[in-house]
C-alpha cells in the first residue's frame, strides 16, 4: 500500500515535469485540426528579419532584399508583386504570434523560390473574396432598437458602482405637420461596447459601456426638440458588433453618425476629450492607439478598401467634428485640442459624415471620477448636442 502511494507520487511528479517541458517548448502547437507555428520559430528557421508595426497590426518578413507582409487577423500574404489568400489569418496568443502551417509553407516558398503565380490571377482571387464578404454583410441583421422620438425624458440613475437603470419609455410619436415642412435630419448615435464587452475599465472599476450609454441618452434628450430623427445602435446593455453598427447606420441613411466612447491609455496621466474623424493614417501615436483599442480584432484591410468612398464625406466630417470639439472645449473650459484622425472601424465603414468622440480618459483616476459624476456627463452631452445643432445650422 505504501509502495503504491510512492509510485503515484512519482508518476505525478513525472507528469508535471513533462507538462512543464511542453510549455517551455511552445514553438509549435496543434489544435485538433490544424498546426500553428510560432513566428519566433519562423525567424530562426527561415533566417529572415521580422519587423512589427503594431499600430497597423502588420508584420514585415524580409530576406535577401525581398519583403513579405502578413497581418494580424487578416488572411493575406502580400509582397510588391504578390498577393495570396491564406487559410487562417495570423493571430496573437499569450504574447506570441502564430501562423498556420500553410502560411508557414507559403512563406518558406516565397522567400526561397521564384514567384510563379501571376499577380493577375491573385487579384481575381481577392476580388472574389471581396464579393463573398459583401454577400455575407447583407445577411447580418444586428439586433438594434429603433427610436424615432421620445415621449418623455428618460430617468437615468447612475449608482456609485456605475450600474445604470432606466425606464424604457421609448415611443413613436405621430409626425406633426410642422415637421414635414422642415427638413428632417437623420442622426445615428452609437454608444460603444455593451453586453459582455465593457470597453475600457477605470482604475476604480467604472465601465466605459455604462458611461457612454448614459451620455448618449442625455444627448438625445437635448435634440428631441429639434428636427431630428434619431436612432441608436443600442439603447440598453447589449453587445453589437462594429460591423453591425456600421450596417445599421448605412441602412438608416443617416446624415451624421456619432460614436461615443471613453479614452484609455497606459499613461495614467493622459487626459482630455478628443474628437476623431476617419483617416487611414492616424494623426498621432495617441490617435493610433485609441483606434487600435476600439477596433479590437477587426482586420486593418477591411477598412483600407473604404478609403476612396470615405473621402467624399471628409469635409463634412471635419465640420461636424470641429463644431462638437469647439462646443466641448468651450463649455468644459478645456485646453484646445484639434480634431484628430485615425482608422476607427465604425468611421471607415459608415457611408456618411461621421465623428467619434472619446469623452475623457477613463484610465485616468481623476477623469474616471469625473465621468462617474452626473453633472460632468450632462455637460458633455449638452456640449455634443450643441455642436451637432451648430453643424446642421451652418449647412442650411
Ligand atoms: Zn470604446
């Protein structure tokens, strides 16, 4: 009996040792149906230089003067003369980047051999892929509540722990004859995150999703007397994908899309309010980080395709953002900061002038406290609504 116990103990120690050894050698690991290769192993095996551009999730692999780019969560290998779709996009896990066995083989082949496939054929492949993506998009129906008008003010209670309770009193009112005469503007408000996505969380636990929903509901309170038809991408604590939000705004044919978020930075001292419009290249490092944080796992190339289309709305987006920023800076007595530009997914994919407001840094303890304060959120909401009214009054 004693001997058996000893054996059991020895076996356990042996198993732990094997497990530890396996963890140390995590260069290659397998999922049930697929093998993945750690990019560090690629560096050693192919003897290629690997350069990361974290702001745009791009990885440049170079050898003998040839450069090949791969992208986190984007299924293409791209070089100057070559674009190839791969089976599974590169992904990061536990601080390391993994590529599929297939991608690995393609890289080895590309870096060591002549390029055989003509780029024309591959361009066609990409076009077909795009067609598929468009077809998929039309199928998606986000669960979004439609709001046409609000009968009475919503009572929003923000407790100290920032849980928001509200009375759902949204009703559709008959359109008055006066409203028909005036031009009705369609606004889509997009409070970020929701449901199982809390957004950024402050050092004292305040969650971005609660703050931005509350601010949005306060904004529409100011706008209901104006000639606006207002829709929200969410009016409760539900998760909606970035794609779903953009599709919703496009379906509504909005005149202006306004996304509301809170900023977060590794720098605890970062502070202030920012307004953003879309640009493929971020206007600052901070802007790049903000977009990366909000975009989560959306592939950067999904946005690049929208550059041309989006440029048509650039002027109006600048105007709208400028009016909102001016109003915020004036009312909250902030130091002037110009409108920033960054590749936010929801801005890139909405076919209309669009603005994203980062209302203070939730990562900054002082600003987190402010964001948790009713009066501060009310002021932000009032300022944003004034900026929107000013923007449309100038358009007339
Ligand atoms: Zn956010």
